[in-house]
C-alpha cells in the first residue's frame, strides 16, 4: 500500500512475512539520492497518516522506542560505532518535539544533545566545522545535533552579512566558489567519520508555510507556548523562498550513501516521529553489533569473586 504525494509515492507497504502482518514504513521513500537535483515543491510536507488512530500511533511509537532502547544499549556495550543524528528545519517544524518523543527511551548516559545557536567569539576564530567536530559522539554513543554545521550553508547563505563577519580572507568570499567548497568540506568530513565508525543520519523536517503560520498563531494564542515565539521567526519567514533554495542546493550536494538526508513530511508531527524513529532503527539494525563475549579467564575470575561473596 502506498500513498500519493504531489506526483511521488510515499508511505507504507504491507509485508506480511517480513513484518509479521504489520505495516512497514518505507523510509527509503524519503531519502535524498546522492547529487540529486532536488525540488522541495515536489516533496510533500504531508502524507496520509501512517496510523489509524491516536492510540495506534502511540502503540507504534512505543514499540519503536522500546526497540531503540534495546539497540542503544547494544551500541553502548559493543563500543565500536557512534551514531550522529542531525536535525534541520524551518522554525516550528517540530525538531524539539521529534527529539523529545523519539529518543524518550534512550539511556541518557549513552546520548548527548547539542543545540547550535549563534557561534561564540571563540568558534568564529576557527573554521566553520570546528564547533561541530568538538561535539561529535564517542564510540558507543548517540549524538544529536539540533541544528548543526549545516547552518553555515543555510542561514549564512541567506544572510551573507553573517559570512562577512566570520573573518575569512577576502579571496575566500567568492559567491561562485564558497558554497561549493563548503559542501565539499562537509562531504569529506562525513566520509571521514564513516570510515572511522561514526554513522550519520540527517533529517530535514519539511513543513509547509501555511502549517508554520498555524503553529506560530498557536504559540501566540496559547499562553503556555508564548515562550516559544520569537519575533525574529517572523522576519525569517519573509525569506522563505531563499531558505527553500538554500535547502535544495544543500540537500542535493551533501546527501550521500554514507551520510544520507531524509526529507520528512512534517505537517503531521506524529507521522514525522514515526518516520524518523523507523529510519534510526533501520540504521542500528544494519550494524554488526554484539555484546562482548566473556573469556575463559574472565569466567574464572567471576567464579572466584562469586565464591568470595557467598562464603
């Protein structure tokens, strides 16, 4: 079974043997192919619900969360891989909620979340990848970037005044080459990470401009959500077209087999969370992981310790 989304098919397939009669979310439908010339207008911000009811959604998400918890524990014990999850989106697209709900079952000892704001003076005195590199996850852990070094080819591209304030030599500020060079630097770093055991997944939460408007109004009308609203969000909204163009260039240039981008329809927050959690599950299940085996010497040691404890 598949759902139609602006000329492309997205959604579910029914695989009775592989999924025990359950519906399986086809996450590959949302992946950006390497060097794909992407048009966000042909990528849906909404697809038919991947659940029949609120109760079924919660059941599906809980099952995914439980499995994520099991695999995260195995990742930690195996201690050979690290996982980096990157979330990018326009304001109010649901990044914070997705991270909160999808990762709710993860042991905090094995997971770190970083939210990247305006760079500090120290960060501006380094290359644009430096502050992200400083926060990469250790082996055995999951790192989550809420925004990331990709801001340097998104918001900085839309606001060239930020680029001019970064203190780069004048010869490096050529608009014809700087974005191409930054894409290449990002690709090289992510390939390096992959070669050293860090697996990278990148999510762009694709929200429509109309849905963003509704969420902004909700933040204004609901006193409990007033704190989420910033007048700067309205100013950025006026640059919607420029941001979409920057995202299209970025997604196509930096999605790869080693570090793919997924364009997640985000008008329905529940759908988005199910797609994201299934994508992370797919990655973790593909890793060749096992719990450390106990050696004969270790078993003898434990036997002696047990003997001492029971005397």
